[in-house]
C-alpha cells in the first residue's frame, strides 16, 4: 500500500471570485514508502501548491489525500499529528527559523511533540551532526549564520521530528554550486541511512537527476508525468517543450542519437555518460584490432 496517495486532488484559489484560479487539477498519484522523488515544474505549474496539501497546510477544494490509506482531513483535529509525520521544509529558511539559538530552533518541533528533555537533546545533537552543523553553532543565533547554514538549520528542525515523509521545497535555491552539492549530498546520505520517503522540489533537473528514484512533473496545474527517472528523461523533448530544461549531458546524448549514434539508454548523469563512452571506445578498439 502507498504511504501517500492523492485521489482527484483539486485546489482552486479565490473560488467564486473574478480571481479564481485552479492551481492543482484532478491529480492522482501514489508514493511508496522509502522512495526518493524529484518534483519538477515551471513557475506556476502547481508543484508548490501540490506539496502543501501533503501535510495539511492546504485543504483540497475537492478530492482526497491519503496517508497510510486514511484521509488526512477525515478528522480536522488529526492534522497536527499529520504534520509530525509529513515534514515540510520551506524554500526560504527565514520563513521557518525564529528562535534565539540554533539549538532551540531545532528543538521546537520535538518539543511540540511532547517529548522529554533527554529525547529532545538527543534528536537535536544527532540531527545537527547529520546535517553538518557543528556543536559550537548550536548556541549561536540562527540569524548570524550564512545562507547555507540557515538552510541546514531549517532542514534540521524538520528532520528532528523524525517524520516518515520529508518534503524539501527548493532546498538549494540561492546557493553556490559548492553549497548545492553539500546540501544535496547530506540529503542523499540521510535517505540512505534512514530509508525515509523524501520529496525534493526543484526547478533544476541537474540537481535531482543523479539520485531521484522517480520524477514527478507538473504542468499547467496537472500531473504531466510521474515515473522512474530514466523513463522521464526518455521524454526529454516533451519536457523541454513544457518549459523545463533537461541536464546538459542528456542534450548531448540526444544530439548523438539524432546523428546516428544511439546508445539505446537514457543518459542523465555525467558518470553514466562516461561509463557508456568508455565501453563504446573499448568496443571500437577491439573491433579495430580484430
């Protein structure tokens, strides 16, 4: 059974007014436990509105969200517990951090869960370590930190609740290449260690191509596709037509295919491209020596 499922999920902003707009339109999808999923879509595609339904920040205009087979809105009073199980990290850390110290900020969620001080302390220290925050930073104000460190504090605050599903909205936005690689590497390590279900919203195919099991693409408020990463990149031309940019290496191999050199596989990471090219060169060398 899927850990998270939507049935005909629809959300309409300003319903009944001249400004009415359908942001999510009859979306059906199933997410299995332990999956790492990339969520893609151009600005205004509905991807951010979609993920805000998963932990009850928004209530559907129609349709349902099922967590472990149960409608999260069946009893409104259960939404608080849903948010402990489905953690959402906002795009801008300034929208999420607010406490006097990093320690207190990370501890806020576990404290609201009613955990004792010993358990809260354990979670804060373990989460800080896993996300690359040193002990000395825990007593500093989060507002004194760099942009990358603030991002880690915001992520740690949600991770410390140990949600079954972790959703990160543009976790690398505004970071330099080294900062992006650091954050993505930490998220990948967290997934490998915990086997949690993780959804990463990003406008960059490059960022998520290397580690997402599946990619969910939104377009004009509707679900364009949701499939294994390699199958999604097999539709590179279609994806480009809806305004998304595929990885540069995918474009290169697409050009090679159109020129007659078809590797028969979808290529979306540099490492895999290198492997295929080495095999092809070796095969040609062997044929030459025959």
